[in-house]
């Protein structure tokens, strides 16, 4: 049996763009993707802290270092530029694997940049 487990998240990033006329997905800065171990094409859940909306979509890699978080297509109707969202990914694994698995959580700054310890 496989169960769905929280794999990683990018916690409290700001939406920088919303493009209703794009063909779906979320575009995310490649630095954030790498840090959270999320890959292009991966299914993610988006939770909007400003209005409570939740949606699922897939990831498009954005320009590295840009801080971009852009909701595309119909998802653009559920966010506004400046909204704070949490981007969550999940993985299927056995209950035995899940007991030792450690998820990755990334906490960017207010400009969607990685915070690096000194």
C-alpha cells in the first residue's frame, strides 16, 4: 500500500504575477524549486493565505533568482498580485518509508529570495 505524504513546501511566498491568458500552471523561481526539491511538471497544491482558496496545478520553472511566483490560466482568478501563498508537494510512499522520511520546508524572505544563514 502507498500513502500520500507531505514532501516539501515553499512557505509564505508572494504572488508576483497572475496571467489569466496563459495555459495553466504556476511559474516559480528555479532557486526556490531547487531548495524545496520540487521539479518542473510536478503537481503542487497552492494555499492562498489571503482568501483561503486552494487549488492544484503543475510547476513551470521560472528564471533563477527572479523571485517569480506567477499563477497562470484559471488559477489567476484565485489570487491577486501580492497575495501570500504556500506551495505544497506530496509524494507516494509506503508507510514504512513515511516513518523515516523528512520533508523539506523553505521559508523565503518578503521578496521571495532564499534566506541563507550567516
